[in-house]
């Protein structure tokens, strides 16, 4: 039996041909091997047993996750090997997962737009070129973190000042609260991305859609157009991508790019990719 995992910092979706379950997120840059092992033993294993799936029946594990780069990915491999003694363990980056989910073995452009952003040019299930995302301070264009940052900036200093009273009442926030959360507390990127639902709810209001479309254009200009493959479709996964598909499609049109598919649950497509390889 093949077990595929699609893991972010918040949650991990585990999927086989028989079931789908969710545990807390696993990010080896953030989490120790002990913490990863704890999530497996106290969250994943009970869910498998409850669905009458024994660990020894798992023959392959394909784990795609945020932060799964060397040397950090080894802690994920080691933790999985402790719990699945008979399985071949494979740990990959979340970007490769997105590429395989979106493009399979075909040639194309795969993009992640979530709390952060990333992209790659891929073919035959491999990443051939990647523009470094650089994080939300130096990059991450089009991400939830950057959209949230733009929203705050435009409400306090720009064309969206008229939204500030509504925003501050909905979230019970002052400018001092925002500054404290962004500059003094950890995970400012997640904090800023938490305001994306406000953008979505107000997308029809003056200046909001224009701000969003322009940011997606900036993502495409800085991360996708440099691949110099305007003949290929540009495909997307991630919460931001699926919530703003209309705006992303418009941005692709403005940048002369072919907008491809949007996938909300990449884990299912990752599983299909590995079954396809198995059946070749």
C-alpha cells in the first residue's frame, strides 16, 4: 500500500487508496525529530489503526513537505522509519509535490500560492528550474503574507484608507497591535496572511481587486516569466490560489501567460502520480 503525505506548517494530509486523514503539520526546519515522532505516534498511528490499516501493510511512503530540504529532511525520514519498518521512505519538498500534482510527467509551470509562494519549471516529474522565493520580506510575491502586508499598508498609508474602520472593528486591532504582532512576535508571515479572508470578503470594493491583481502580476513577472516559457500553462496550488483564481487568471492574461489548472487538494493528485508510475 502507498501512503502519500502533503505537509505544511499547519496540517498534514495523509492519503492512501482507502482513506484520507489529517494530523498537525510537520516542518523539519521548525520541528525536532522527537516532535515529528510524537505527531506520528499520537496522531497518525491511531487514525490508521482506527481505519484497520496496519503499519506493516504500508510498502511505500512519499512525504512532500514544507522545509523538507537537506539536512532537515533526514529527521522526517528517521521518524517515519521508526514507525513503518517495512516501508520504503521518500521525502521531498512541497514544491516537487506541487509540480507532480499539477503537471504529472508533463512539461509545465507549477506555482504555490499560500502563506508563502514558490514556482518551478518542471518536466517528467522533476524540477528543472526554480526561482528562489526569498521569503515574505525579500520576496514571496503573491503570497498570503505579502497580500496581508499590502492590505495593512494601503489601509494606513494608501488608497484603502476607507477600509480601516471596518477592518479595525472586525479584528479589534489598533495600529499599535499590528506593529507589535509584526515586529515583536514570531511568525509574522502567518499573522499577515490571516487577513487574506478580509481581502476576499471585500474584493468587490474600490481598489481591492486592482491591488490583488497587480500583486499577482508582480509574482508572475518576477517568478514565472524568467523561465521564458510562455508556451507552457501556468498552474497553481494553495489556499490563496484557489480563493483568487479569477484574479490570477486575469493577471496571467495581462502578462501574456496561459493560465492552467487550480488544485485545492494536491495530495490526491500526488497519489495518482505514484499509482501512474506503479502501473507503467
